[in-house]
C-alpha cells in the first residue's frame, strides 16, 4: 500500500472519529447564556439608525444548553426588547423553559421583529450532529469582520 493511500485512510479515519464524537458526545457550554448586545451609539443624544445597526432576524437557543438570552445594553440610552426595557449599562437575563418560537419587537429594528427559536436538546446521533453543524455554521456566519489596523 502506497504512502498516499495510507495518509488518505488515516485522514478518513480521523474524520469519522470526529463525526462520531460530534454525534455522541454530551453538549456542554461554559454558560447557558447567549448574549444579545445593544451597541453603543456614536453620541449620547444620537438615536440608533435602523439601517446601520444589524439586528439578527432569528436567535437560536437550546433547552439545557443555551436557554437564557442575555440582553446587554452598551448604549447610553435605554432600549426595549419585547416587554423588557434594558437601562443603559445594564443586563437582563431572559430565561426560556419550553421549546417554541417567540417573536419580540426590538427598538433597534422598528417595524421588524426578532424571532427567538428555542429548540429541545438534541438526542445523541444524527440530530446532535446536525445541531452541532448548524451551530458551527451559524457561528462562522456571524463572526464580526474587522479590517486590519493601519
């Protein structure tokens, strides 16, 4: 058997081992909170401009893993998320105890809504593998882009 073939088989075995781990390993996170930040506006008197602040259309939570939405107001003005008013410099924890879709109005996106989707904890196997892959792709998709310092 050639060296190239051995390397291919070794890489395939490693990939299968990683996929098996992702499908069967327990879900653990350092915290059950997922942060949702109200960003700081340029000046204390300036209101956030709807087109300039990016508000996600959906936020995904999972019972038993990430089931608390942590609202952080980094702005100098209060903000409203659903029926919750978050004062400047404060945090508010919004826990979820059942699965479902929960729409919330957000003053950063007037006329729009943020849909909080709370999922059941996935069972081991294909469901857990799909959950991990979706979480990975969502994290990659929402990575903040930052230009290099000049």
